[in-house]
C-alpha cells in the first residue's frame, strides 16, 4: 500500500465518520422535533431588588383560569410585582432564542395562549424560549408608559449577556409579541436604545436590540383611527395627551436601525384592526427596512397557535419560522 493510498483511505474513512456524525445529529434533531420535548428551565428575575418605580405597596399576583376544560389551561396573570423570564429549553437546540411577549391589552398577560403554547411549537423546532412576565402599567408603577418597555429592554440584555449559559447565539435573538405584546415587541424593536431606566449592573451595557421582531395581530398605533383604546389607556392612562400617544405609536419610531419585522393579522379582527399592521408595514417600507406582512381574511383576534387548518391564519407559525430562517435567526 502506497502512502497516497493510505492517506486517501484515511480521508475516506474520516469523511464517512463525519457523514455518520452528521446523520446522527440530524436524527437527533428529527427525534427532538417529532417529540417536541421541552425542559422548563429557571425563572430569572429581571431586576436585583425592586423594579424601577415600585409603588409603596406592590401589586398582588393573581391568576385567573379562563378555561372551562380541566385538562386545558388558559390563564390570565395580573399583579406582576416581580417581573421575570421563564425559560423553556428544547431537547435539540439550534442556537437561536425567542423572547415571548404575551398580550392582554396591558391589563393582563394571556400566559398560556400567547406564552406557553407558543413556547411549545418553537422549542419543537429547536428554539430556546424565554416567556416574559412583564409589569402592567396600571398597577401603581411610576412612569407607567415606560414600565413594559423597561422590562423588555432589561430582558433582552439579560438573555444576550447570558447567551453562553443557555447555548444560544447572542446575535440570533428574536422577540415575538401578540396584540399589546405586539406593541411591546414593536416598541423594543424601534426604541431599544432609548434610556428608560438607570443601569443596575454589567448586563445593562449590552445591546437591547432584537435581531428580529414578530408582531402577531399587534397593537401598533395609539392614535386614531386604528387605536385599541384599552391598550392605550392602560399604558398611558385615560385622557393622556395626544402627543404621548403619537410618541408611543410604533409606526412613528421606525428608523434605519430597526431590525427585520414579521407581521400577521386578520381582516376580520374585530378588536385590533388590521390597519395597525398595515401602518407598521408601510412605515418599514418607507424606511427601506426588511419586512414581511401576511394578512388573512379569517382568523379574528387572539388566535395564538390554536386555529384549525381550515382557517387561513393558522399558517402563521410556519411563515414566521421561515422568515426567521431566511434572516439567519433559525435553522432550517
């Protein structure tokens, strides 16, 4: 046997081994995706001590079970005194992460429909999830209009600063928000560098800019004619000056630094008009920022990931994942 033959054989065997390892990894990924295994990780408090602007008497946590099926949770959370990130880790991890922002008109958090259930389909695709339990502005906090954004900025900085701990790429972190959580997701995508609180530790030196924002049937504008009055009043207070509503309207805050945005909504949404998504879509186009919008004729509002296959809007999770894959956030 010549040296060349020996070298070629070693190269061939090495290549075969590499193929075997790749196949094993693919098989492991396929098994993880097919089983949808998810591990509940730690609960991470956002702030050391009390959150900014804490009232003398902190709100009392309450959980309202809205499901009438004992085998099915549909909880609404209020009284968020200690905002936190609830970690959901998949068996197979593709290195990406999503911070989930449940909606609820800034008056409650739709924890299961727009948190836990979203984490399940995302972790089935290898995405590490962090469900954000953010403070509600009408519960006594100072600077109420900034309270959810403070928590979202802090959450992004914590996740990014601890990326190695969770096996994620700090440049592949998305936010996914629903309804008023969509307004919060749009706010951090456009106001990530706004100074909303005094730094508390080294994590606050890290960027709060998400690498992608998914906004699902979102509240975008807080001004007429498309505003969702409940979200506006809970965030800013009833009778807030028009200038404050304009300032907090996401479509007015898009810049050349806004990350890619994915939007979806339904024409038959009777709560948050589809005009909100259109306003954001047009604002992104005007600034020549990457954006994708899917408007469906049926789906209503608050559908989460619960729609049946005969309702057009049920396709949005696959469309969002595909968009994130094209932008380098998720793995194919």
